[in-house]
C-alpha cells in the first residue's frame, strides 16, 4: 500500500500518520545575499532561471504554495532589513516532496551555481517548520523561525534538512518525544 492507496483487490486503509500528517504542511524559507545587483549581467542566468524553476516547483508532486509578489517571484520582498538579501518561501506536503524537487532537474542545476551568485553566509540560511494545512507563513514568521534556528539550533520550532522533526501529532513525533525523555 502506498500513502493510503490499497493494493488492487485489497482492503482499504487510511493510516493514522497520513490523516495526521495531512493536517500539517512543511514550510521552508531560504535566504541568500546577492553578490551583484539583480539587474547585473553576473546574475542574468539566475534571473532567467527563476520563472522556469518556479514553474517546475509549482507542478511538483507535493508542492502546495510559494511566496510571490506581483512580479511572480519574491526577489523584491524585503527580508531581515538587508536590501541584498532575497527570500524564497514555500509549503510542501512533506520533507520527501521538498527534497525531491530540490535535488533534481533545473533546481539542482541552479543550486550548483549558487556560489557564483550569492555570498557564503556563516549562519543558517534555510529553516523548516510545520504549519497547519492551509496556513500561509508570512515573511515575519519566516524571519522569526530562521533567527530562532540560528540562536538555538534545530528544534521542532525551526529545523534543517539535516536535522528534521516529524509533523506534530504523528506517531513519529510521539516516538521522538518518548525517545528523548
């Protein structure tokens, strides 16, 4: 059985995890500090790649929502009071859906060139957290999660791809809590 879909001729199941996890979506924010102005020739490949990579994200299995302004992306949305920072924020069904998008195809190609376009920052630039299904995080919420991650490390409030936490109320969360007690 896959994610609540019964095998042909088999009984119909709905797992507790699927029902509980469906009550939450995974929010992600990442920021980057530009090396050059967005209009510069040095960032042309990055800027030209935004619409195509966003279209791939929008069509990806598990994609729910992404932050965008009237321009169709979020490069003009201020973050952390730094005019050189740009923000990307989205929500996904779960962590496997997000990572499947991140490390394949066009996004992977652009990710491989990030050092050409963005400064290397010593603090966390990506934060993940669970939100109730249908909730659309604000930039202020994302800033809070990212700053909390920088100050306290990965916790259920804000975590990383490397150190993640299950959605609230799932059997995995109950097991993680009992193992850490």
